[in-house]
């Protein structure tokens, strides 16, 4: 998991996604890109339009949940 704290380095946008992919291109592990926000308030709204597709968003205010930006990997029925 590659986690970017939006407060210190901004979100995982398409540019940062490419930089991280290049940096870890020799890694044998699957990469998960996560942008961490303090909550779903003003800061998240400010950056939401530039968060890269195929990444995750995590909010400290809701620590047990992730928001997945697109992709069929998680598409399906939710079971409790």
C-alpha cells in the first residue's frame, strides 16, 4: 500500500500515480494507491476532482472504510 497524506503531499492524482508506478516498477508486490484525508469535509472536496482513477481514498474520520475510484475489481454485491 502506498499512502499519500493529502495534507503533506497532495492526493494521488494521475501525475503522482505515474511517478509512484515508475518508482516501484520493479516491485513484485501488487500496488494499492491510497490518498489519506482527515475527513470527508472541505479538504476532500477540494481535491476530489483530481484523485486518480483506480486508487483508493481513506478518511481518518471513517477508518474502517475505503472509497474505491472505479474499476471492476470491487464491483459486486455487498454482503454484511
